[in-house]
C-alpha cells in the first residue's frame, strides 16, 4: 500500500473565524422582519449547509413555501444585518498560528467554505493568508455542504485524493460532507455544537478550536514534511 | 411510601424565552469593548449560571483578574447592549400553551431564574402569567445556579419538597443545580446545547422546547390533578 501525505481542508466560518452566533442572529432578525418565527437554536443547527439547502430546510421547518422573490429579499436582508455585526467578528484564537504551522511544516492545506467568495473575502483577510493558499468557495462547485463537491475541488487543487484528506469543521455539515468524500473529519466546538453531536456526525476527534488543535497537533498525525496516516 | 404530587420548576431564559443567542452576543460585544477576547461558544456554555460565577469563570478563562470597577462597567455595558437586542426576543413556541396546560391541569409549577427580577420583568410579561404564579429570582436567594438555592426557595413557595420537583431548563447549570436539590431534570434544546450535554448533566429526558414537551406531556407523567411519580 502506498502511503500518501495527508492534506487538511479547513472550513472557514465557525472553524477559523468566530462568527457563528452573528450568522444565527442575522438570520433570526431577517426572518423576524418578514413575520416568520423559528426558534433560534434551529437556525444555529442548520448553518453551514449550502444557502439553498438552508432555505429549503427552513421552509420545511415553518411548513410554508416562500416565493423566489421572498427568498431573495430574505437573503438580502440577512446579508445587510450580518454586515452590521461585522465589527464583532474576529479570527478564533490560534487560527492564524495553526495555519502558519501547517505552512511551515509543509503540510498541504486549503480553505473550503459554503460561502460565496464575495462574502468570504473580509473573513479570509482576517487570516492573513498568502496568495498561494487554495481557497474553495461556493461559486466553484455545483453543490455545497453537506454534498462533498467542495472537498473534491479542494483535493484536486492540492493534487491529493479526498481519502487522504482530513476535513476540519465546526458543524455537522462539514463532517457529514467529509464522510461522503471518504475523508476523515475533525470537529471544533467553536461553532457551538456539543462534542457528541460532532462525533455522531463522524468526527474522529474533537478540539475546542484552532488553538487547542495546534497544542495537540501530534494527536492528529500532522507531521512536518507529510503525514504517515491514510484514512482510506 | 407516600406518593406526592410533582411540581415543575421552569427556568426562564432559553427555556420559555428565546434569548440565549442575544445574551451570548451581548456579552461578546461588551467584552470586545474592553479589549477582552473570548471565543463566543465559551460564553454560550457559561450562560445560565449566577452572574457572579459567570464573571469568575470568565476571569479564569482569560487568565486575568478584573477589578470590581471593571466588572461593574462590563455588566452595565452588557445590560445596555442586551437591551438593544430586546426587539428580537420572544417567547418560545408553545411556552404560553405549556404553562397554561400546567395551570389548567392544576399541576403545581413555578418560574425559577438566575436573573434579577428587574431584568426579568419584560420577559415574564411575554408569558402573560397570572399574578398567582410563583416567580423565584436571583434577588431572593444567596446563591443562584448551579447552587440549588433557587429551587429550594421555589419548592417552599409551592409547599412541596425539591425531591418532588422536576426542573425544566435549557442549560447544564439548571440540570446540575437540579441534582444538587435532589430534583429530576428535563433538558430543552432551545438554549443551543446538544442533547448529550444535557443528559450528561443529569437530564432524565430531553425535548426540543416547550411545544415539544407539551405534545409529549404524558411522557413526563404530568397528569391532571397531580402526578403519580416521585423522583426521590
């Protein structure tokens, strides 16, 4: 059996950037504005899937179909409200350091997000990435998480196979999508899920967030000059 | 063995009122203002304990002691920011109906919160309670959750023993405090905890929130004219 280097595919929102709660409340307020009442925790648990699926899941939740006009207005309203929260959004502790460690150790890695590039740009800037880092966004694939397309696209950019990748994410949608791509998954608590929820969704280990993962980096086999573990 | 009626002690914030995420972000913003960075999910997981303990837990988190002046300013800032979110705060689906069912069935119940009465008043008003409902607030006891004092005070008002009470709450602090009072605990997902976190903290069953509990009210033995289960 050929043992290949392992690559790491990092989710962005909630995993490297501390902005899940702002996303949740922005959706809550946008829905409130059009008179739709959904318990906030249910919005929280749906975040991280593709925007299209999110809206479908939402309609199933409220038992009403929205017109495409209503959906467009809702999304625009959400975007504006979220922008109002932008001042409170920062990189998670250790995020920049973890990514720098990966680069210094020459471990292949990429950022993989269900967000569109235009909306992700300001958060990507917080991570001070070099221009060489592959960033896979919603625009680049047909289906976002929990479909595995984003991970296949990232693996291709890194010239690895998804079975040689470890997906790092804060939501169950990252982990479910990782399984569909035959990748291992690491769960972060930084998105507000409980540890067991992440494990049930397929996480093979769980950390608090980037700083915690960096402090235990040997536990996931992220060795300098390539990793000697294959998930497949 | 004498079998006694079971009483239900309901937590307020996150259990009957959908306001956990607003509390979380208000703390996040208040801390940001004084340059203290704490990952948002950690604030989420500390909510629901007494305010004094919350600040102590926070200081342990950031590894710095705050002066009592700084703490007072932080709390005031938090209160003001939370007030800005007040328009997005509503009763959870089924909350009023669940409480009405309890009253109609003549099951003894009370509201028990770690919040001060002055800050809880606007949320209590959303529930349209009758003046006869016992409400136990932070002001009435020496220690709030996870100490059991609030539950002992509520049991006294209802003329029952805490071992004949079932505590209903959304955070692990409700459930831990319930165990310390020898009461059973029911966990709600409406505060954003995962089911297993609530069970590990002692929940003997878990519901999505008030509407879900009401639809399965027979499962917790909340029978009209008194319940025939004793937890003790």
